[in-house]
C-alpha cells in the first residue's frame, strides 16, 4: 500500500513537471535564493535551482569550523531601499528602534586603519589626534593638497587614482588609499575605471570631515534610525552570521515547489530566436546530464562562465572575447582562534575590522569576528579573528599550501605586533574565487555584453558577478526582486536592472 502511494506521488510530480515549463535559477547565492523566494510566493511553476557547490549562500554563506562560524568578509546588512528592508523583515522580523529578540543584532560600524603602528578611525575625521599621529608637516600637506584640488580646473576623470586624488587631495590619497587599493585589486589605481569609486567610495571631503567632527562634538547618543541604516553607520547583522539568514531563505523555499540541484553545473545553453530553448545541466560528480526547456532563466553566475555555455557564433566572436577577458579578484581568509591579540590602542577593541595599510605586509584586513556577533565563537576566553588576503586564483600566493599561508599570516601578524605563534590555538583557511568583479580589462566594453544578454527574452542576469557589478547584498537582492517582477509582468526591456546600485 505504502509503495503504491509512493509511486502515485512520484507520477503526480512527474506529470506536474512535464505540464509546466520550469523556471531555472543558476546559482544559490543571495541573488538566486531571493529569486526563488519571490517566485515561490507568486507562482506555482516548478523552480529548479542549479548550484555547483554543495551549499547555499554564495559569498555570503557561513563556513562552519568546529563549533565556530566564519563570515567571509564580514557582511553588514544596510540599505536605503525600503523594498529590501521589507524582504529582510519578512525573513528575520526586526524592530529598528529597539534591541529585541530578533535574529538580527543592531550594530554600530566601528572600523579603523592601522598605519605606521598607529590606529586611525575610519572614515577619517579631522581631529587633533590626526595631527599628532601624522605630524604637523603631513597635516599641512593634506590641507594644501585638498585645497589645491578644490580650486583646480576640473578635467575629465579616467581612472580611480584621479577620482581619489580629486576627492581627497594627493597627500591623503598617498597615505591612506594608494597602498591599500593596490593590495585589494593587485593593480595600481590608475589602471582601474572610476565607476567603482562612484559606486563605493563615500564622497567624503575635508568639508564633511569638518562637519562630522562638529556633529560628533555636539552629538547626543541617538536612537537607531532608518537613515543611519541607509548610511551603513548602523547595520543589521544576523546573530548566527549572514549565512544563517540565507539558510532560512532556503528553508522557506524548500517547502514549496523548488528543487535544488547541488554539485550541478551548466553544460550547454541553446538559444534560438533570442530565446533560451534548452539548458543542459550536468552532475559534477557522475557527469550525468539532464535537459530542461525553461520558461525563464535567472543567472547569477559570473558572466565569463555564462558565455562558455552559449554556442559560439563567428559573428559574435568579439563578444565572446569581451566576456573571456572580464577580470575578477580572488580572496583568502585565514581565521585564527587566539588566546590574545593586541592593537596599538586602549582596550576594549570594539572594531569589527581593521584595514592594514602598511606595505610591509600582504595582509589587507583583520576581521574581529567576536565583535560582529558573540554567537560566532562560544569560547569566551579565546578570541576569534580572521586575516584577509586579496590575490588572483592561480598566482603564487593562491597556490601556496594551506600550512604555508597560515604560517605566513602568523609571521605577518608578528611583524606588525598583533600576535605571536604562542597566542594561536587553532586556525584554518578558506579560499573564494571571484569575490570581486574588477573594473578593468574588458570592463570598458561591458555595455556590449549587456545588450546581448538583454536581447535574450527569457534570460535575466542578476547579482554581483551575474552582472559584473560591485554590488552589495541589498543591491543584489533588488536585482533579484526587480527581475522577478519584470519576468512575471512580461517586460523584456531590462535596462533599468543594470542601473541598480548606480549613484543617485
Ligand atoms: C570580502 C567580502 C565582503 C563583503 N561584505 C559585504 C558587506 O559588508 N555588505 C554587503 O551588503 N555585501 C558584502 N559583500 C558582497 C556580497 O557578498 C555579495 O554582494 C553577494 O554575496 C552576491 O550575491 P550573488 O548571489 O550575486 O553572488 P554569489 O554570492 O557569488 O553567489 C553565486 C552562486 O552561484 C554559484 N555558481 C557559480 N558558478 C556556477 C555555475 N557555473 N553553475 C552553478 N552555480 C554556480 C556559486 O557557487 C554561488 O553559490 C561582500 C563580499 C565579499 C567578497
């Protein structure tokens, strides 16, 4: 009897899948999961999510190491989009005005720069301490160079270095941006397109530094407000790490009509008359293939990879070249469980992370996981921190054995007086490819890729690498929500999707 019922259910499912065309989502990171969640609320078509790793959450996933949680990069949840706040609130209800029992912690951003064995608040503020930390001569040069930029005739800006110098002045740029940008991107800032700064660098100026200092001087302790969340000064942080939030989204969609195919990838995409007619999916382990004729496809995978699945036509050779030359920056984090660590500043250290702005070491940032959430590390007498490196997949650093990278990280921490090997209790290492889409290489021709992808009626590119844009979680979520709305309302003009995240 049970067997009979079971086969009945299987047949019913099979008939259902045959009757309706499935919707395919490629990638189960924040973008793909948001699409799955939004679709599952609105329609009953079968949804298939193809994910080439064994887990969900993409760059924003939790990595579990023994009983500890690693957040790749430290993820602040902040936004100015009401629609995104509504989405976060649906998953983890929260009350901004009060600390309550929500699964989100309400955090204040506390970041510093370690430079020349001194700590500087980030964003930099014009305070007396800045004068004695940098010296009178440097301080004067900062003001002089800044004023010079203000009175200079404006010329067309063609790279990141020019934009930074024009905003901050040469001296401030040289002290705080030049080396760090090189560490993060691996190329000098004059080789990076200025669009990145438009999206990412707060347009702080000496004027706003001054205003900030005045505000700080007179500021009473303010309640958390929506505008603070918008600026990122205050942010939400899932108590159990960002990945726990995405695991919850996944749990909600798993109840519905959605099938997750882990360790699967795409083998081929067939396009006819500007429409995806067929997608062939491959099991990474068994190499078994399955065919789908999707109604819509939402792709959050790197554009460079997506193009590998399209049939190559000689008429589109140039386009394939552009996609093949898109560049990415890869990422390594070395988490350490330590007895103690020190920074050249009075305790307690409340920073969530510290930028390491010294050229003597390759490490770029220090994460203090305990300050993101005390729930990431249960061992209260030990500290849980992470050392971040930016590199390129396959370069000398990336290819080093794990043990060597860990040893190197300890040596570097020792060099800048943060800890010694005797302080280290445990450690691990995580590598992430394509953590950042780079705004150089063939980025300049990206609009040609946009037009090509826009023309495929039932394809919606979404998310960070899916659009090759340096998008944060909120913007990624918005690309997902907006593309679902577009697809379901039959809109095929997708230009507005590519504008999400542009400065307003
Ligand atoms: C160091 C660091 C710090 C960050 N800090 C913040 C922050 O503080 N605040 C913030 O808002 N954002 C932050 N971000 C950005 C945030 O992580 C991303 O915006 C977000 O994770 C992108 O989501 P996504 O779904 O577009 O892409 P991803 O997270 O990259 O997900 C894509 C998914 O597709 C899968 N995939 C790839 N190729 C294939 C394929 N061929 N077939 C099937 N599946 C495939 C991947 O395994 C992955 O699961 C940070 C990012 C990094 C790297």
